C-alpha cells in the first residue's frame, strides 16, 4: 500500500504497540499506519470494508470476520491476554489486592467508578459485577465514559477509581494499580492477531514477530500474558 501497512490496534494496547512499532517497521521493511479503536469497533470497520493488512481484536470477532471472508483464517493466532484492573491516583495506596472479596470491598467503598462504556473492558466489568451480585449497589457510582477517559478522570481527581485493562493503567502517568481481577472471575480480555485476505508485503513477517517468543517478557511487563486458543 502507498502509505505502508495498515494495522488495527485496540486502544488497550496502543502504548505497547507504539513502543514496538519501530521494530515492527524494521521487520516489515516499510512503515506501519496504526488504526486505533475500541475492540468492538475494529470488527465493525473491517466488516464495512475498510482496508487493512494486519489486525488485533478479541478472538470471537475475528471468527465472525473469517466466516465472512474479511480475514485470512489461516493467519489467525492468539496474541495476548490482558487482566482487567482497577486504577486510582498514584500515591493513594500501596497494596494491590487480587482476591474477590477485597475487590468487591474496594469497589463498594468508592464514591465513583469510571469505566469505558462501549469497550470490551466496560462490558467485562459489568458482567462480572452482575455475577457477583453487585450491579445494583455499584450502578449509582458507575461513570460510563469514552476510550481513555476513565483513567484520565482519576488522574485529575474527578473520579475515585477507574476500571480498565491492566495495560492501560500501567502505561498511564499519574495513576497506579489499585487491584487486579483474579483469573477465577474470568475478567481478562483476550486479543488475537490476523491478516487480511490480501495483505501487503511484510505483513506476514510482522505477524510472526508479534507472536514470537522474543517479545514474551516485554509483553508481560506491559500487562499482556500469552495464551492459547481453547
């Protein structure tokens, strides 16, 4: 493509992909143009026919795109799993609880809780709260917001807590991790990577780089853990 390779990037891992981009461009031999959006919006853009070479989003969306002929099914691979976490202003707490009871107490004691209303993280949070029987208790404190706004709201002091992917909290100055949802709650966000049916030159090499073991430690430090398809 004239403007290099086009890659769909979820907002939750934008900071990570920005750091990786120079190395990915070296691998591809050409520039990468990030197309950043919420996980649920990325498949909508692809289904609508927007041109791309490489994409990342939640696996169930990709399966539907493969069935529709919008994605090369043979290229579809797991990328990483991001735990859902709770953030608060940096310096306002030391411990990072991971127990269900501790997390429920933290949320129940907050005056306000920001979350991304239209994003996968927000939907995951609401689903978990429903399973824990906390929906009615927390609804008056919930603040559905746009992408990136929950964390920003906590940093400036407008909201007490932000529920967001761990990657977002770790990459945002002025906010610290107040809690990480445990695996038992199933509150993680899986992301996979894939190619278009006719990707540009170098796209396959980028996919190999993104899924190769040499990035495992760096991804883990950023809040992304490798996983395998069931």
